[in-house]
């Protein structure tokens, strides 16, 4: 039986134990701050990146992995005849999955590349399932079928509380951005089919926390909430009671992970942002 090995990118939210126990290979993205290039998770930690980002007057620049990096990984993992499943963040936010596709056509190994349609812990839901199935001898067809089901039962929401990075990145016009900042506007974005959309907006955090209550009501309609991920960009204390504690109270049996977001998310969402991701049975 051909062995299947799992590859993903550094925007995924996984614990070191999950990476090691499940034999997952991470291909890192890079980020440049003040003309210095850092390799995500290799030459800089998430906490260090946040500190440097907050101290910089310019917006960091994140870059997808080079095609050559993917080719090197695929060649090495497939040298023993193993098949490779490469799962990545949504194409709606990065060209990473396209770089992986190009590399798959240039490697000597057999590689299947999948756009997860998600990012962060919601990407991890698929990566973990794929790795567990691969370790238990499942076929590529069986794994891909399971991933389709997981995607349909996953959700991601991200709350942007400081619009400065969106303004710097040109995703919000400067005039509108300044007005929104002056009015203390916050935005809750959802993700559907790999694209972000505005779920709600309002002045201050009260409307955001009210939307979290709405999400909890939706989650309670599901048969079972299997896993919940909270990623944050600092300001953890501000969401502890209204978000984290409340989710843990309502879903005590769900696997729970709270961590710093990846540099790619930090760059675009900005300080204070947080994401809620969940998977239902």
C-alpha cells in the first residue's frame, strides 16, 4: 500500500504535538518588516512578529512560499515512493495554493494539491483529519471525500477591531478608513467558499460580542461541536470573558485551542483582531 504524506503551509494553526505526532510537513510563508525578511515559524515567532509589526511605521509584506521550496519538499517526501497530499489556505487570500499546484507539475513525486477554502485552525481541521486517515492507511480518495465533508461542517469568523492595517494595505480607502477609525467602527467578517464577507459591523465591541452570542446560538443547533479554535493578535484579555470563557462554558466537550494568529493574518487584520473557528459533527 502506498504511503500518503501530508503537507501544509505556515498559516495553519497546529500545536507542535500535532505536527510531530501526525508527521505533518509545514512549508513556511515569509514576511518582510522594515526591509528584513523573516521565515514564518523558523526565524521569527508569532509573538515576535506582532511586537515588530506594532513597532513598524510601515505595513509588513507577506509572501507565499517559492515554487522551488515546494518542489524540494515534494521531491524529498516522495523519494521513497510515497504519495503526497498538500493542503493549503484559501486562494482567496493567497497565491500559496497556486504555487503548490505549479510545483506539483514539476516534481518527480505524485502530489495532490487541495485548496482548503479556509485558513488558520479551520485549515487545521482538515489537515489533522487527513493526517490521521493517512496514518491509518486510508486511500487518497477516502481522504479527499472526508475533507469535503469537513469543509461543509466548518466555519470561520474574524473580528477586525483596528482598521489601520486594512487602511495601510489599501483594502479600505483612506478617507473611509479615517472616518471609520474616528467612529470606533469594528467589523466581523465571515468566510464562505474561501472568500471573506462582512457579517456585521458596529461602533465599539458591544455589537461584536452580540454577534458572538448569535454564533453560539447557531452552534448550539448543531448535533455536536467537535473543535473550536480562537486565534488572536494580542488583546487576549479584552475577549477572555465575552468570547473565550463563554464558548468554553457552552461547549465544554469541544477540543479547544487558543493561540496567536499567523503573521499573514496579523498583517491584514491588525492588532487586537481575533478569529473564531469551529467544526461540527
